[in-house]
C-alpha cells in the first residue's frame, strides 16, 4: 500500500443506499492518485456496494469492520473472512476500541481474527490503544505493546504477513479529544520498535495509522508527525464532503 493510508470507519452509519450516494460523490471529487491508499470500512450490509463502486480504482479499497474467526458455522449474526472477501473486502479491521470495550473483545479473540484473515489472504489492520485510566496510571506503553504482541501471536509467517497497525487511544474516540502529534509519534515509534524486534527490517514497511477524533482540521498536523503513516477516521468520514477533504490532506511519506 502507498503511504499515507487514509482509512474511513463508518461504524454503524451509511446503509447501501447512502453508501452508493457517498461513493458516487466521493469518487467524482477524488481523481485517481498513486501517492496514497484510501480504505473505506462500511457496515457489512454496505460492503458490496462500496466494493463495486471502488472496483475500477486501485487506490481505493473496501474493508470490513469485523469478522469471526471461524470459516463457517452456527454463529448467527457473524461473517467469516472468506465471506467478507467474497463480498468485496480487501482489508479487515481487527480489535477496534469499540469492539474491545463495547462488545468485550479480548486480545486472544483478536489474535484468532488476525489468523483467520491471514488464512483467507486478507490483509488486516490491528488496532491498539489505552483508556484514560490506563493512560493516567502510566500503563500506555506496556498495554499497547501487549496488545500488539498478543494480537499477532497466532499469525503465521509474520515476517511476510500482510497487515497494518492503528494506534487509537480509547480516550480520544468520539470525545473530541485528540492525541497531540508528539504523543502520537511517541507511541508509533514504540510500536515500530516492537515490530523491529518481531520481524526485523520488515517492520519499516508496516503502515501505522493514528485514530481518535481525527477531522479535517487536525488531519494535516497529525500526518506530519514522525512514524504516523496514515489516519483511521470515524465520525468525520461518514459524510463525503468531509472525507474528501481528509483524503486529500498532506503529502506522501
């Protein structure tokens, strides 16, 4: 993937009709670019709509917000990695803070989802991040390191696995609070160091995105921070006009 990577997480917004309108508007205003990668994570019901709209654009990828670790079975309401891939997903989001803290997803479950994505030859974006209580207790570095190592612990052939990371401090998700460029850079540098220990110089190739109340106003400043290879955007990505501005922010690394 080209850096920067700008990822839109729509969360539970934009059904198929709204997704088509969004993609029509976005792609009309966003000409083909070879200097960055755009990923859009719609709700599962809108995945195929987004994938079809982006099918002629190598710089725009459709993603899926969540998968189950089993390939098939009696798991009502879930979708597997092969199913998501068949529906058009090119990337899987794993361990988003809302999955962890609203739905109780554990590091062990994240590891199984990363494994499932790898088996399906579907790149995944593993998210890590701390709560405000953990931050104030000085636990941030130990926590994100554990989430990284535990999340990747089952991924086979890690040195050649196709994945991205996202640092998204839980205290900044949907609160309007944002880590400063210095804060983001410090954690990204830590994650890069951990990757070097795990997979050597291949760690330099893994994009590390920042997520947490990113908007059109602060996007450029965050993208200038060392080791910030892109942005994972929530609420500000739901409307095409706002996303257009963010998607065109900054220069490639």
